[in-house]
């Protein structure tokens, strides 16, 4: 019985160490950025969602449609929502924001990317894990919370 307990303990410790190593590995990456003025498509893994590629039903989420004309301060609002959610803004341009979110336990880093299309009055979102396969729906949930906070801010 004691030998079985030791084997289980070693396996659990090995798994925990593996997750910590993955967390450290995710810190060395960065957001993909815009590719030909579009957010990148999600890989085949289920740890990514994106609103700009409706042909990818497995990863597709609805974009935010800007309904108010006063969209001048939209970027400031989006940055405030990111910070309110605990994200850290990494880079930005006139129509793009890149932010990171770090998990509490293993320090996994996920990228949130936002593309503002002022002509089409649309905000496209992409949230993806840097490492691993599954994210247990964390990235999709992050986008849903982001959208809720956007609506609560009175932007639509």
C-alpha cells in the first residue's frame, strides 16, 4: 500500500512540475498580431476563439457590432475593459490592441487580440492559449465576459 502511495505521489508531483514548465514556456511567446490586416485563424486545438473567421465554426464567436456613433473613444473603452478584467496591454496601434492574461496557479499566458474596424463598425476579438491543447473553455469565457462588460459600459 505504501509503495502504491509513493508511486501516485511521484506521478502527481511530475504532473505539477510539467504544468509549471508549460507555464514558464508560455511566458516566452507573444501574440501573433495582424496578418494581412486580419486576426490570425485559430489552430486546430480547442484553446482558441476568434470572431474574424466565420468559416471556422469550431472556433468562431460573434464580433461586437458598434451601434453608437460616438465610437471615437472606443479604443480607450476597450483598454479599460482589458485592465478591469486583469489583463496587461502589451502593444497597440490605431486599430489593434494586444493584451495578455496570466492564470493564477501555473502562470499560463493567454493572448487577447482586438481589431477595430471603424468602417464596418465592428470589433473583432481573438483569445488563445500560447501552450497546451485544451483550455477548458477559458478563452471563450473571457470573450463572453469582455462582451458583457462592453455592454455594461453603455457602449452599445
